[in-house]
């Protein structure tokens, strides 16, 4: 049996956020069909990076990046 899922994704151009990005660079976040995480793709002139993260891993990443340490 073959099934087809309509995955929910959002795309953001990187130029407004990153001074090193060119006009065609973008980030795409695609929600997993089981709703447990995301496939994240960063595509730019110099590199393409893909990472798969669960909701908990994304939360931990945000804590690591944005928590201020005295």
C-alpha cells in the first residue's frame, strides 16, 4: 500500500536575518507527519544543511542559544 502525506512546511528568506546570506538563501521547516518534530533545511550559495529535531531538541537548542549566563 502506498500513502501520500501533505506535510506542513514554512519557508523564510535568510537575507533579512543574516548579513552573509544572498538573495536566494532560505530556511525551510517541515513538520513531521507524526507531529513529533521537524526537518529543517538551510539552503544557501555556499552550503546546504539538513537537520532533523524533535520538539524537545528544538526547545533545548533555544535554551542553549538564548539563556543568559552570569
